[in-house]
């Protein structure tokens, strides 16, 4: 009996270590860095058939990868552009590993800096985030809790280290089910590909969503 318990404990430790290493590796590897020249914007005219006056592109980015992808999407769809920022900045380096794991385990809701928007003005919201611990960062849930997204179209996009969307589209649908949102198919871009031009990738994705 004791032997079985030890074996089970060893398996759990291996799984936990593997998950930790995955997070540590994907955060350390490819990161373009946040670009301070990329700022919030309003009223951009898009290149697609979207009604840009009712579109919001909003994103959370810790290492710059999601920011880069968000900017390309914004260049094509237009509307307003906002970065989700925590009041208390996330730690850097190895400390990010334990901090974000603890935040997830406690189902935390980090406070957001003011986005300076009236969410009722938008019909379509593109929302971007990195995949952390095989899901979206807890700060995305803070955004969902703070803003009334009732009857809006939500379109997610992510950067990842090999896990794709990680089921976050379905998680989003479940979390927002009482708000009658429509969640469309998301775009997932690997961190190893983020330095490449994303213009055609985004164009193809928008066409698949029915936007031209």
C-alpha cells in the first residue's frame, strides 16, 4: 500500500515538474519585448468589412508577443485599441512562474488599470492573451468580470508555446454563458513564429471568419 502511495506521489511530482518546466521554457524562449511605441488608439479605419467604429481590439501582453499580434490585427480591423494592464505589475524572470501559478490556484482577479472605454459602444471585441498554464491569464477573467459583454461578439487570439488555444474559446463561452455572447474561432500563433510577419496569417483568419 505504501509503495503504491509513493508511486502515485512520484507521478504527481513528475507531472507538476513537467508543467512547471513547460511554463518556464515557453516564457523564457521567444519574447519580442513590449514595444513602448505601441500605444492605445481610437477610431482607426480598418481594411476589412468590419464596422470599425464599433470594434475594440484589447489585449494583455507580458512579454510583447501578444502585443505584436494585437497590433497587426488592429491594423486590419480598425476601431479602438487598448492594452490590459494590471495595477500591480507581474514579476519578471523566474518569479513569474510561482506568482502566476499561485494566482491561478487561488482563482485570483488582479485589478486592472482604467482602460478609458465605454464598453457599450462596441459590438465586436477582439481579445488577446498569452497562454499561461494551459489557459488564459487570470487578468482576462478580471476583464470579463469588470465589463458587461452581453450580446457582444468576442473573437479571441493567443500566443503560445505549443498548446494552441488550449480550449480557451470553450472556457470563455462557459464563463460568459449568462451574457449571451457569441465567441468566434480564435487565432493561435506560436511564440516561435511571432517574429515573422503576421499580415497574411491574420488576413486568412479574418476571411475564415467571414470578414473581407
